[in-house]
């Protein structure tokens, strides 16, 4: 009996999330339209919309245009009932900053801000989240992006050292009773970039980052899904053992004379391991690379029929913010729909 009740609850919640996902893609929709979009019966759609309306999550937006018969009721998400907060922590050239973006349930920006600090530690993140949730009580989820390795909500290796080894996700969830997602910034950036390509079928792509005075990194989408690895260490390409020690490799990467050679080797390694359709390059060091020359140099290691398209991205910030908000919105959904389980659409 308990299993039957549990299964019924799961089906109901899944159907709710299906309706909400459909409403997120449109300004207003009738029951008939939602039934066609979701494959759910009109009766099921009507019952779910009634419950969502009772909870203040959906509103009636007026009747649809008449087609000769009775005008159908239209429904829309109450976008302000579920807000998400995106926090981007950065350290570049010794300057510590935090970019903040607040978005509604549709993913539209409500407010943005940027702050600069002498140091950034957990107490600063806590104070920021306190202030934003005080101002916007309908914040339901927080997404935090950092320049480092994150495993199960704990930052291990990070450019902002004061945030290392702190269970940030656990602490903030306990403090605010909202969902919190802490990720490497490139996961968000790659997610936003992949969605922006609007692929008609799932693809495999990579993003490689070469930033001055920072170890190189990469992140992967394989067959339409983000791949993080067992401890979210996947893509830490500075640990690939070539003919030298890691420290010697990093020194070569930071040298203008030897950087192109190391970039080619790391790119060739990515190609041979995941066989991507495209590799997007980001970071100030990447801007000094000639993509045609990198392509030809990689072709010395990889047969040309397996070579991907190489793309240089000048400004990653728009993709980063889009990915940060999109993944944080997905964290609101039922566990069956967690971002890492779903195709990126």
C-alpha cells in the first residue's frame, strides 16, 4: 500500500513539473494547448492547473481569442512566485569580485549587481545571501559558480582560497531552507553555450579554458548531458601526465613561447578521449591562439576525419550567466528532472 501511495505521489509530482516546464516556454496557454504539448489528458491538466492556482504558482491570464465557440481560459506562471539567485565568484589579476543575478521562474532577469572585495570568504557569501533573501523572500534556489574543483557542494581546489574545504552548499541550505547548487564556473558556461547552439539532436562538445596564471581546465557535454565524473574532477586537464612534471607543464603553459605547443597537446588529448563535434576555447591566453594553426597542429596527432570544429569565444560571460540561471532553475524541479540526468535543451 505504501509503495502504491508513493508511486502515485511521484506520478502526480512529475505531471506537475511537466505542466510547469510547458508554461515556462510560453506566455500563456489553454488547457487544450497544454494537453497537446505534454501528452497529458485535458482532465489531468485541468486538475493540476487548479492546484497550482490554489498555491499561487499559476494565474489565469484571461480568455483566448475566440475561434467561433466559447473562449477558453488561459493560464500563465506566476513568475515572481519562484525566484532564483545566481552568484559568480571571481578572482582575476588579484581582484576579487562577485557578480549577482536575480531571475524569475521564466529565467528573465529581475536585478543584477556586482561587488568588489579585498578578500572573499564564506561569511561574505552568507551575508550576501541573507540580504538578497531578506529583500526577495520568494527566492527558492541559489546557484554559486567558482573557479575551482567542487565535489558534493564542497570547494576543494579554488582560486579564492578562503572558500576551500567549507561545506558551503550544506550550510546555506540549512540557513535559508532553499536549494543551493555550487559548481565550477565552466559547468555553467558550457551549459549556457550548449543550449545557445540549439542542436536538433544530442551532441558531444568540450570547452577548454586557458587563463593567465591559472591551471587550464576543460568541461564536457557527452551525448547532450553534462559529465562531471565521480568526484566532479573530470576536465582537470592540467593533471594529464605528458613528458614533464605538472609544475613544468604549468610553467610551459605560462610561457608565450611554449604555450601553443602545450595547448595543442591538451586539445589533442581531449579529442582522442571524448571525440567531440566541437571544442570551444575561452580565457585570455586562448585569444592568442590561431584556431587554424591549432587545427593543423592537432591533425598531426589526430586523423582529420575525427577533428572537431574549434571555436574561439571572446566573451564567455553571457553564456555563464545563462547557464548559471538555467541550472539553478532546474534545481527547483523534482529529483527525476535534475540537470545532470536530463538532456540539455
